[in-house]
C-alpha cells in the first residue's frame, strides 16, 4: 500500500543512475494532479523528469524512431501525423508538450513514442515485421465476482520506468472549443507516454486494459493508437467509446485491442472486447466488437476475430502459446484463480508472467480490477506469490449507485 505523498520518494528511487542494473523494484509511483491539459502534463513531466529522461536515454526503439525521423519519408510521416493530431486532438498535443516542458526533454522525442511503429516501420512497411508483445488480459463476471486481470508487458527498458497518473482534467476555454471535456481517470503510464495505452479506469464506470496488435499494413499519418486510447478515457458510456475508437474522418494508423468492463448507474456490468485495425478502404478505424456475458474474455497480442493480415514472428508465436496456457486452466471463478493464471510461467518459450532477465518483453506489472470491492491492485511480482504494492480505489464519481 502506498502513502499519497510517496510518489516523490519513489520517483527519485526509480530515476537513480547506477552502474549495476536496478532489477525489479517493488515500487509504484503515483501522482494526483489537477488542471488543464498542458498544466497536468507539465506537473507529470516535472515530477517524473528523472524517470522520463532515464527511459528515453535507454530505450533502444527510440533510437530507431529517431533514425527514421531523419529520413525524408519518416519526417513527412511525423509532420503529417502531428498536423492531423493538432487538428483532431489539439489538447492532447498540448498535454504532451506539457510533459516535455516539465521534464526538460524535446517534444519530438515524446511524440515519436506516441507514433511507435507508425514511425519505426515507415520505410519498410511492405516487409513482414518481427514485432514483439506480451500483454495478457482476462475478464469475467459471475454471481460472486466481476474481475479484470492484466499483465502489463513491455520492452525490458520499461521495467522501473512507469508511474500511475490520477488526473482531474479541467479544460481551458480554448480547449473546450476544440472539443475537450472535463475528465477524471487513473492510468498506468510508460514514462513520457500519454495515459490510456495500458490499464486504468475513468469516472464514468469504465475499467479497461489494452493489448498491442500488429496489422501488417499500416496507415502512416493516421491517428496513432495512443491518441485513441487517451481519448477513450473521456468516454461516458460504451457507445461513446465506440465512436471514439471508430475515429470517423481519419481512422487509426496501427492496431490494438481494448478490454472493457462498463458499470452503469444501477450497478449492472457489461464486458466487451474491441479489436481495432486500420480500414484500408475508408477514413475510419475498423472495429470488431464482442460482448461477453457468461463466457470468459481472454485476449493477448493477436487478432482473434478480425480478418486482417498480421505480422509474423514473436508477437504472434507468443500470443498463441499464452492463449494455449490460459485456456488450459479451468475457467476462473474468483480472484485467487485469476491471480494463479496471471502468474503462470509454464510456457516453454513465452510466459504469461514474463520475468526472465533475458526476456526482450517483460511483465513490468500486473493489475487486478475488483468491481465488487471497487479496487485496482497493482503487483510488481507474481500476483499469486506476492501482495499488491499499491491498491487504488476505483472512483466512479459520475455514477449514482
């Protein structure tokens, strides 16, 4: 459990520079912040400046992004994407600028992080990519429990380079004119990234987790997935979330899957998975929506229902192996069952909880959302063998029940 002022100490610990590897630190930095998009970003950047600088200096993928950025094709894709985002989501661009200013790092580096494979593969989009990934998500409801479990997996440099942002966004009049709305949410954030592309909840009854997906054909210049998941934090209901994800007029450039549990004013809960991919024939995202009632929702880093050509390599091989392992368990009935599956390390080549020191993709944290207790528990080590390092209350402030 954390104290409200502990994030300052923990952020310093995470940002310490030392010669030997830090290992897996049992810390969950948390910041509570309020203000405009820019001000919230600035305070996050200022508070976690050392963590952000440490991450962008060590993240090898960013070096690749910067190489592409220096090419004509890469710079054109960057400029087109930034222009489109300034038109569609100017307030989120301000939020990124605030983080950059607060942390004292270049804006373009943080924007490259948001673009991800949309810049990383801009010069070889026709070649099958050797993508990697590892997040595993499960959700279910029964008369005794409603739970969402998730392993947050990322490149090994991300270990110890994340924080949780609990925010109350109060848009400026200018941002309101551009479409911004008041927001209250909490999200785990990779250092220097926008909130939303991991796991968290918002005030309107949403808890969620994200799985990276890798369609082979990308739409460079279109909306990066991190902007759609950021916008999703403002959704008031599933219908609005669907509208945000469809992104009419532009559409997503890459791909992901979102697992949602929506709670309404009467306490009823609905579970959905949405696979999001580029629509190659229209200016919008292609969505494949599945609702779950009695069935178990399980999703990894592979399209399970959408007819789309994917990349080949570890991200698919890993997903196939993890899905086999997860479905090899009896259907979970309670939190203990869920923790057991999230902690599984029996996979021969790829693990549900990836904790080997030489893993390219590692589980940096695991989360269990308990809708009956209204808690979000965050684990650094295997949930079946450890206590949560932090337990955050899930606050649905816009619901009456």
